C-alpha cells in the first residue's frame, strides 16, 4: 500500500494524515482490465505452474518465447487447440497481422478461451457497425484488446467511443506509443471513478504528464482517493496534479510556511481539500501573499482566518489583492474586519460583479434610500444577480429610479425591457 509521505512531522494529527489508508481496490480494478502488461510484468505474476500444452501451443502458434508462454499459461490454460485456433483464425480473417495477434494475446490472453463464434465474432461485427473501418478496428483492438472482453453493446459502445476519441488525438501528440497506452489506461480508470467527460477530455488533449506514466499515476491516484477527494469534481484533478508534481521536501517547506502563519497541520489539510492550489503554488508565492496581506493592515491571525475560510485568496496576485482591497475599504468603507469575514470577495470579478453592484449601492446611498453605512459585504456580493436586483433595484416603485439603477448595474449593456430576462438568468 502507498502511504501519504508528504513530510515528516511530530504532530499526531499529521502522522494520521501521512499514514491514512483506505481500500481503493474498486478504483483500481480497471488497471488490471486495461493492463498493457509487458513480458517482465507477466513473468512476475504468481499463478499455478504453466500447462505444458498451453505453453507448447503459444510457442508454436504465436512464436512466443518459452518464458513468456509459461507466464501467460498462469493466466489461461487449455488442453486442446480447437477454440484457440478459432480465435486466431477469426483475428487473422479481420486482417490482424501475426505480430498484432501475438501482441493482443500477450496483452489479454483470456481471448484464447472465449468463444470465437458466439462472443468474439459478434463483438467485432458490432464494432464495425459503430463505424470502425478495418484499420480503425485493428488499431483499437491492438491497443486495447480488453474491449473484446466486454459484454453488452452499450458497454462496448462506451469503451469504443472513448478509445477512438483518444486515438484520434494521437496524431497531435508527441508522446510515444507507451505513453499513449498509459494515457488510455489512466483515463479509463478516471472515467470508471466517475470523472466527468469534460475533465477527461481536457486531460486527453493536454500534454500534462499526469496521465502519461504508470507507477507515479497510480501512486498519485491512490493518495488523492485516500484523502477523500470526490472524483466527480475538478478539485480531484487539481489535487492529483499537486500530488503528482510535488516532492515530499517541497510540500514540507510549504507546510512550514503555513505553520509559521499559525495554522495547524489539520488546518492546512482542510485548506488543501477546499483548494488544492493552496499547496500547488510555490513556497515563495505563499510567503509573498502573506507579506501582501500583512502590508494591507491585516494581522497574521486575521489572514490565517481568511485563508482557512477561503484558501484561494493565497494564490491571487498582489496587484489584484491590493486593487480589490482598496475598493472594499476606501470606496465602500467596509472595515478590514468585514473583509476578514468575507474573504471570498477577492474571488469575484471587479468588473463584472464588484463594481456594478457597489455602484448601485453608492447610488442608493447618495439618494438617501439606504442608511449612511453600506450594507454588509455578504448581502451585496455573495448573493445571486437575481436576489441582488430584487433586494436593491426592483423593490422600488419609481420606474425611472429602477431604470437608472438597472443602467448602472448593467453598464447600459441591456435596456430596461431586458431586465426581466436578466433577472431570470
């Protein structure tokens, strides 16, 4: 089993985090089903002593080395050549070369014990009805022979579509065949875990090394699953990127910075779960962010509280933080304590959200329609557009006022007649 070896700590809580282990056998079931095993991989697998007939058949019919044939015989065994001959004949009838047939059987030897007429033949025919040309069929089956072991047209269709989409991108990739095979297997595992198609395909077309390797991918995936990340979310991929691309020493150095800020190990762990980027940025970036916020008048305790509530604020640029904080404090007269309580304000767009809403509030204050102090930050920035407009604009009976406030809110991008549509968005 893999353990979380991010960094050595005396803290019992951190040791618990480092050594956290849960069963993820289901998550890795597909590793075996989509395994692109090499001869050395197969030779390491334990099994019963190879059947003499099976070994002899593999050597004579496929030209495999005796050692490799013995290894395969630990996975499949047969005592007559009728069915295996039918399987090989079927593959060759679909124009698979002897070399491709040998590779397919080496990768997925169980094909030799499947019924060629009742199982394999219909599955090959179905793939052709899905639009696979002869060359595509050969490429797909040679790359992922396990597809012929799948049952049901719906299941085969899902795998076919995914594998074909992957192979279609091969021409635009600079990776080796081994990397491509790893990529297909790794993305298939993520798909089985429930990673959304949008996230799968972003990994598919990227040059990110996350899904190219095998051992490091498996290690990173196990750690992230053990940490409890939800594989249906973008944070799952972000966490994998951080774990995959970070050395233990690097993580330890970042932990030291957060501890000096006053955060406990458990606090940092919770931060990472909320925003993996909190450990994905450099040590220098973390230190610079702390310096930026302290320079704006926040105490170390206040900033620690902000980071715990909204970890993303640690990754924003100094320029952006200063600009938004100046707007909050100087233009809107919100106190630093108010900002501490609402750090998510730094995550909103200054142009699209903060400025339009705050300009509406300032207009209402100037007309004496609000008290002299602005409403709480959360009631201005955290609510939806619909709720904001209902609360501060549409509740007025004066149509001219409503028209003017809508113009301020939209920047004259929409007319008053469009306000209903805007509210319904």
